[in-house]
C-alpha cells in the first residue's frame, strides 16, 4: 500500500530555527556512503515518467537495484492533481483544456493541483529514506535547499515560506515539491521554474493556494537563463546537500522500455 506524504506544516524558512538546511553552506544531517545515479532524460510525457518511477520504485523495493536515483527532465504541458485532489482549484473548463491540448492527470503525490511544461526543470527522486537515515521533513527540506542554492547561483534570492512547501521569491512561488513514499522509497519530487511560460498557472490556484502568483528564474531576473546550466547546478547541489557521491548515467539503448534501459545502465556499472 502506498503511503502518501504531504506536509501540512512545511519546513521553516531558511535562516530560521527549525530547518536543518539554514545556511548557504550548512552541514546536512545525512552523510550517505552510497552513490546516487543521476539520469538526464529528454522531454518526457508525464504518464511515461510516472510509469518509469513506478517501475523503479518496484525495482528498489525488490532489490533488483540497490542505488538511489534522480531523474532530470522536462514535461510537455500538463496539469496534475495530488492525492488530495484539487480539481476545484482548476479555474478553466475541461473543454478549454482539451482545446488547449493540455491533459489533467491525478497521481499519488502529496499536494494539490500544479502545472508542468517546457522550461520547468523536474527532478524525480527514487530514494531509500531509511537507508539514508533521514526523515521525510528533512528530505523535503533538503530538496528545498537544493533549489534555494541553485537560484542563489543566479542571484535570485529564494527562500522558504510558512505558507507552503517549496521556494519563494517575495510572495511569488518559484519551486514546488510533492512526494510520495512506498515502503520507505520516495518518488515524485521537485519542479523548479526556469524559463517556462507562466500563463497556464493563471488557469489554476497553484498548489491549492488562492491569490498566489508563480514566477520563474527568467522572470525574476528579467534575463534569459540556460536550462542545461541550471540542470548542472542542481546536480552539484544535490551532491553537496545530501553528502553523496553521484554518477551521471543515460538509459541503455536497445531495451524494451526506458525503465529497462535505466536498470541495465545501473547494472552495467555494478552500482
């Protein structure tokens, strides 16, 4: 049975008591000895990425693979609903979405309705939290810290907020988090707005929040931001925040599906 984790009380803002990731170079609460496999994927349909996560979580549970994984990708335009639902926070009709060519999909992550689209960096984490000896709140705080440090690299002053988990610039939300836990293995993850169109966020109450606007790194800087550079920065901060080694891998070609390609790539490197 899937256990759904949604933090009703998000981690404290950066720089306040309560967060274990409060300074730009603070010491995270975990010193893992394992190696994380980081996979760069092309633009991937949401349902394909969802199927991939489900397969990798199953492989992690049955010990077909024994390493933690992060999948870096972008999605074509899609709205997703969390475990709690959120269709009441859709502010346009479903016929409007159909005409716009945008799907609406309900999944098992925590949180409410959100939007994914090209120009938003999404990272999914298939991670054994028990092996890392880290709790859910600390894990969510670590994901926030990765995004805060990445934004800071471009001079964007992002921070936490007691309003909702994720990261914020002023009263605008820059990055979101929604995860699920199945038998101690996390999946789903974070979404950082880099250079996407913000228009579709006007069609929803993002994360179920009323009168909240979203922003992007491009928007915050009024300047172009390179997605490949942001991908690399986020990978670097993953390694630093969670104190783990990382290996950059690609799905092995010629396999029956992308999940088999990911698993084969890990096995080939004896990880």
